[in-house]
């Protein structure tokens, strides 16, 4: 029992009881963070400037949806970097003439990507394919098509790339909170079959972390009305249909992964989905 067993199923997440800002115990309207166990009074968040004006209502609304809301610690992926990592990132920005706190256009973004590629061992900049990939990442960082990427979103993206580059997988896994592990576990159980999950479902799950706003009409529901005769819905016919299983198609690319592999392959995207911003800070493949 207790924490640290490595079994997400028996871990119970208990939110803190006191507001993280005023440290007062109160049962009334505290916002839980969806990532960590901190809770907050909305008044305290406003007083500290963590939410401002119009965004207050939006925060209240999101905090009570299934998606939830990330507190100011969890919202900022840059805080995951060590001092050395932060120093290295700042140095790269200086060398590539990226001006902190300014938004970036596609041109700025691609120029930066080319420069950082050149700084590596390769003596050439991005290939055409890599450039296209960078352009897709830019679009993901600019979901409202404003033509620029906000500085905090860019910083979050660069912080993730650095984590991905420098940290071993085990160290990334340690960054996950109990809440994040539990959500990943629930997704694994819901999308997988038994103790494994197909690679296709794994990719779908990676995309699903970024559904931060509840969508009105999920397009994933499969319409079955056209499959057979509508009038015939007797249990006998449906059971005979399910027994008559087609042999499993042997697709060459189908690969199944277990829970530890699923978590390892998902960890960077789970972290990437922490910020409240609707930008996708690290676009999953596919
Ligand atoms: Zn938090």
C-alpha cells in the first residue's frame, strides 16, 4: 500500500487541502490542478496575477471540466529544466539571435531550426523533409492561425526538445505526477486489449493528450446504421455475427506494446500537454 509501489491502479490521488497561495484550509471552491495535487482559491490566483480579468471565468469553467486546468507551476514547461539546461538554452537563443519575450513568425522559426541544426554535428541545415516537419510543428504551435507563435509556447516547445535530447527515458518518467500516470493507465486500459495496445492506438492516445477543450461533436463515434438491415436487431442475429470472426489481418506494420513501453513512448507528449495554451507543444507523429 501507499505511494511508490509502481502500480498506478492502487494509487489514490489526494489533492492538498490548503490553498497553495494563502495556505488556509477551507473546503469552499478550491481549484485543483489537473497535473499536481495543489489547490487554489480563485481570489488568490487573481490577487497574485496568475489569472487576469477575462481569463478568470475561463479558468473557472475549464477547472471544472474533465480536462481541467494546470496551475502556474505545471503550465510552465520551462520550469522542468535544470539550471544548466536553462543556461544552454539561453545561450542557443543568443547565438541564433532569438529575442526573448517576442513572438516568432514562421520565417523566424524556420531560420532558428536551420541554425540549431547546423550547430549540431551535421554540416548541412535541415533537409526538405525536416523543414516541412518544422513547418507542421509551427502550425501546431499556432492553432488559431495568427501567423506567429507566442513566446511562452515557443519556450515550452524548445524546453521539451531539450528534455528529449538530454534526459534518459527513466528520468523523464520521474517527471510524471501520479495524476498523469493514472490518466495514462486509464487510457491504456480503455484503448488497449488486455496487457497490450496496438501501435495505432498508441499514436491515437498521444494525440488525445492534446484535446484540451471538450469537443462538441467527437468524430470518433463510428456509425453502424448502414452495416446491416435496420429492422433485424434480434440478439440471435447479432450473436451469430460476432461469433463468425474474420481471421485477423496480418498487417505488416501492426505492432503491440505493453504498459511500460506505452508509458515510455507517451511520456514526452504527456508532459507536452501540461500547459493550458491550446497550442500543441510537441506534435506527435502521424
Ligand atoms: Zn500543478
